[in-house]
């Protein structure tokens, strides 16, 4: 379990680096999608100048997977939002970003769970040294990868003794 805790920490850091580097793109994508879908950000009041029916009727290109049934009355679907083909890449990047965040959080939880399982094994002095070195690595910040790798090396050496 000690090695698993370190491995999950490395996964967490890898995903967090991806999330950190793609955060500005995700913010831009979110803003573009909000604009395209005419969603009002929290704290702002909606504009009464454009109706939902106008939004549906003025959609330039509709993604072939998001078609309106022929027998459907446009006024009945006025509240629905349609993602245009033009916005699909933004939407996909946001979904990928969300998945990376989810993977980082999942790896973090698994790292902590593996550490807790490893730390509950025994109380001899060598085990305490191993647990201490793993704890330092797990608590380390994700932005200093070199520092983390050094702590992982130390912890791995302590585990193999």
C-alpha cells in the first residue's frame, strides 16, 4: 500500500499539472459557450431583448446529433439549448478539462486511502520512517515536480529497505 500511495500521488500531480496548464483555455471555452448559449453568468440579469425562440431559430449550424424532431413545435423546445458544430470543440475541451479534474481528485482520494491503509499496519521504528517519508511526499505541492520526485525517491528507498 505504501507504493500505491506514492503512485497515486504521482498520478494526482500529473493530472493537476494538466489541469493547471489548461485552466486558461477552459475559462475561455466556458465564456465562449456561455455567450453562444446566451447563458447568464451568476450575478448578472438576463437580457429581455432576445427570446429563447429567437435563439433556437437563429442557430446557424446545428450539430447532426442535436436535431429538432420535425413534429416538435419550436415554442415547446424554447428552453432547450443546442450546441452548434462551431462550439463543439469548446464543449469537448471543457469535458476533457472536467475529466482531468475528476481524475486528479480521484487519484488524490486513492493516495490518501492507500496511505491510511499503509500507516495502520505496524508501529515499529522502520515502518514509522517509511510512513513519515511517504507522508512528506503525499503532502507535497503539485507545482514543484522536481521536489516531489526527490521525496518519492526517498520514500521508495525507505520502502525497499
